[in-house]
C-alpha cells in the first residue's frame, strides 16, 4: 500500500509502518524499509506528494531508532540485501 495511487492511503500506510513495534518488524525489515524508501522517490505523477514522502522518511527514522537496540541485526538484514 505504500505504492498506492492515492496520497492519503500512502500517508496512512507509511505512518502505520513506522509505528509498529520491533517484534512486528523483525523478519520483514528489508521489505518494510525498501517499501518506505520507494515511497520517498519523486515521480512525475506524484511530484506534489511531499507529505507522503515526509511521512515515509519519518517512518524510516522511527524504524531505525527502534531497531538500533540491535544494530548488528539491522546491518545484516538490510544492508547486505542492498549490496
């Protein structure tokens, strides 16, 4: 839903993903962060959707802070998949 064609749906999904507790995200970190990063991209059809990009960035920040208690887990699951 983070790639939804409706800005309000995208905003809600991005905020919901950022507010999930650590135990809910573990095992899906790579998918969640990749989806949120995709939401921050500026495309021709959504160039005016600054609010959804802002909320995606805020959610990324919240997730990184939430997962920072176990930085080794974060690095091995997300960074290695991006290389």
